[in-house]
């Protein structure tokens, strides 16, 4: 299950991002993923719960936001959201395309409280 190693990397990125701050509590961590990212969302959520026990992320809400597949037509050069296979340009009908989005998983945001807040 590669979701565990993926979550380890997400948490390492979050931890290094938070390093300059005096973090008291992490309230929420938000991740974006696309349908071509080859993940199982419930497995990623499980990995978050398992890996955050006894860390600053332990009580944080884990939010996953799904983004669509994006493509660019190789014939008319227009961008579009690809909804079903086979992908077909809604502007010219071409089935020639480059995938430009919907393939990644990445950390979108971290909401936290620090000791400097009044």
C-alpha cells in the first residue's frame, strides 16, 4: 500500500513547513488529489490516522479535495476537463490530447495555532 509512504512524505513536508513556527496545535491539513493519482482515498485517510498518533497532527482534521482530470487538445490547443474515457475534446471532437492535471497528490494547506496568536 503506497498510501502510507505517500502520507509519510506529506507529513514530512508539513512538518518542515511548520518548523519556523511555534506550533501549538494543527487544526486541519488539506490534500488535493486527482483521479489519475493512483490512490485509494480511504487508504490515505487511514495512513493519516495511523501515522499522526502522538504527533502535532493527532487531533487535526484531514481533508481531501478531489480535482478533475484536465487535458489539452493537440489539434485545437484548447484546455478542457476530461470526464470520461475515451477523452474527446468538447470543442473540436479530437481524441488527441495531453493530460495536464488530475495526476497528482499534494499538500494544499495547513491550518494551525501558534503561541504567537493573541
